[in-house]
């Protein structure tokens, strides 16, 4: 027999917009503004994030990463675009972190890559497209200021990223379908890219070794 008493759990968190509480009951989640006994959490350091997420240096490209997902399903060569020389995993996902001492060197992949911004400071991205055009943009949380939470880099596009000046770190993720394969990765050369995209030579110099 029901007693009519409903169990409700209370959670709380702090954000830059104030303190909020979450009541978790039979009908779902209810968010309420109010006081909390939970103190504001300090921002993690890049070293702590690397340890928590088991990130390792990405030697050729730069930055730190961990592969979080690789589909067990394989796509045969006949099901893929002609640019792929063989079969590939259906999909992959990684964490990717940048610090002031690192950058993602200019490179291109055969397939599309989708970036997801998670936390930290803004990231500068440079895209050099096959048609000769280029785009410089910011990944970050200030979407009102024009920053992007997601960004698609189409296959065949040269791409490079670095932490915006003054930042301490940025944690992102990327997903690919078909999944990433080392054979699909090509590192860019400074002289060749600067000659092909002269207007962006200063940025290219910052994003090549």
C-alpha cells in the first residue's frame, strides 16, 4: 500500500550565474535558484585534467589526447569514399587538450572531423580549404560573442589550433565517422602552406614546426 510519501533527493551546484539546487523526484528534475552548503569548486589545472582523463601527449600533432570510443563495426572499402585506401572503423571519439606550451600543428585528414568545446579558455582555429579560401575562428563558451561550441572541419581541409593568448588550458573532444586512422593523417609544411595561403602566413608560422 502506498503511504503517499515521495522520496526527493536534493543536489546542488554553483556556477558563474549563481547557486542552484536540483530536486530529483518521481517526476524528474527541477532546477531552483537558492543557497547551497556546497562550496564553489575551483577550476582544475591542465595537469589535473590530464590525470583524471588519462590524457597522453599527441607527439606528431601536439597537445594531449585519449581515445574514448572506437566502434567495433568496420566499414568495407566499397562502402567508403574513393579517398580511403581501405576499410575503416565506423566511428571514433577522443578527448583533446591544449595548453600554452602546445598547439595542434597544421594537418589534414581524409574524413570530416567534428570538434566539441567542453571547458577552459578560448581556442584559435585556422582552416585552410581546398578551394583556396581560409577561415579563422574561435572555439569557446562565449557563444554570444561569436565563439563556437562545435565546429566541423571537412576532409581535405588543413587545420591548426592553439590556445588563445592568456589562457591556461582548453579541453575539447572530436568525433569522426568513418573513424580516425593514422594512415589518413598528413602533417603540413610551413613553406608550402604559406605559399598557397600567403594572407595567412603569420598564423601558419605559429601553427607549424
